[in-house]
């Protein structure tokens, strides 16, 4: 209901990057801000929140509340009837007075709503194709990371490979933009694919040199961004012992998935024969659709104490289990030799630091 009604009711809004929310500018729907949004997926699907209208007391509710407020309807019964009209639902149950619209008008409205939905889907598909083309062009302009600042950045995170994954590239000038600035800076690039082999996005890790002349992440609020529609995609870090693409993977081969690229590289160092992917974000782990040959998914999770992250991890596990996968999960320890650990890369750094201290003590 929310996915069909929100864009139709609030035409000046827009989807977020993974099409799970419809952002709009409040009931007035002027398109001049994004102070409100409707949840289009998940456990809160259909709920809306308007942070710019809290003082008025009408700052949240469900789709029926939104219909009532937007169209000035008398009550929830009228909202139910309007929702049924817009969705083309015809049944014998009536919440209140019979609808005054004749059957042919109902049919016409339902047909128009369907046509609008199809147009939006066509527009969204064209937008995704355009974004994927831009993302691929950016990626193809990069070079392999050996001998580049991207390699120095990874080595600075205690990551070492005789041969880096071919999916990683480097480009010395990539646009970074936020609300405060726009500039060209170096970046490590990674292609984001669907299981079919289609590249849909490019991941960017922006880099700069610190005062000690070491390459680190750019010191901005979001040093990692994605160009394109990444939802359901992944970065292939290792094809495993078979060397085959995800599309042609051997039946039953386990797939190891991490959030970040750096964590995936740690798993590759520890398990060079494993098939390993990076999902980029916790929520995207559940959105990835693996090929039919996949039977087991091993989630190498971050150790995150935030309730929201824990709930998202549970949802991702449930989503993959619903597709018939045997889902396992591993996490790094909470600490190692007194150093706090959040993810696999933290654990590797702590372990190496501990070994260095032991060697120094022995000397």
C-alpha cells in the first residue's frame, strides 16, 4: 500500500538510495525540503514521520492518517474508502457509507493509478541504468592499486596481499561533495555487481595524506560513498578456490560476507580459498540475492552494540534464511590484549600490535 500510494499522493517527493523510503516536504508537498518520509519496507512499512511539523501535533502516523490529512478527509473510514479507490480494490465490505463513485469511475481511477505506477517504474529503471553507466565510467578510469596510494592506505590498515583483488582500483582525481565543499581528491574504487554479473555501482573510499605522510581516509563525515544504485549488489573480493564468477559458482560453496572492504580483505588473508564479498552496509547483506548454487552464507559481522544495528543484522539473517540459505554468523572478540575490537580489521591490528609487543619484550 505504501509503495503504491506514497509517490502518487506526494508527487514532489523522491526515493532514498535503496528505495526503502519516500522522502517528501510535509503535507504541503512543495518539494522544497525533505523533512518527512514514508517507510516503504521493513517492520515500519507504511509509517510516516514529519520532523518539520512536530509542533502541530500531526507529525507521524500511518498511510490512512496521511490520506486523511493530505486530502482533508473527514475520518479514518473515509481514508479507507479513498485508499481502496486508489488501489482499485473492490469488495463487499464497507467501512461506512457506500462510495458515491460509480463502478466505471472506480475502474478508471484504478487504471490510471496502475499507469502512473508503471511510468514511475520505467523512470526508475532509466535512472538506474544512467547511474550505472556513470559508475562504470568512473571505475574504468582507475588503475590497479599496486604501487598507488590505495595500496598504501590498505597497508596502513595492516592489510597485505601478494596480489590485490582485481575489483579494487585507484584514481587520483575523484569528485567529493557534501553540503560544505566540492573538490577532487584521490580515491580507492571498487565495482559493485549483482550476482548476474551486471555492474550497478562504484564504491569510493576517499583518501588523503596526513601530517605524517601516511595515506588515510579523507577526514570528512562520510569518507566512503557509492555512485549508482548499490542495493542488492556486492563487491567480489575473492572468487575462492574455483576462481569462477558468482554466476558460475560451484554448488554448495559457502559465501563469506562482510560489511566493509577492509574486513573482507582480512578474511581473504585468513582464508585465501574462500569466496568472499563485501556488502558495503549491514542492511544490504539481507538484500543480496545469491545464485541458486549458493547454500550457505557466513556473515562476518561487526561487533556493534547499537540496538538499531543488532536489529538490522537480525533482519538480514531472516531475509537470507527466507530464501532457503543456511546462514551462519561469526564475530571478532570484544577485545584483544586490552585493545577494544569492533570489526575484523580492528582485531587484526590488535593482534599484530600484541605480537609486536611480545617480540619487543622478548628482545
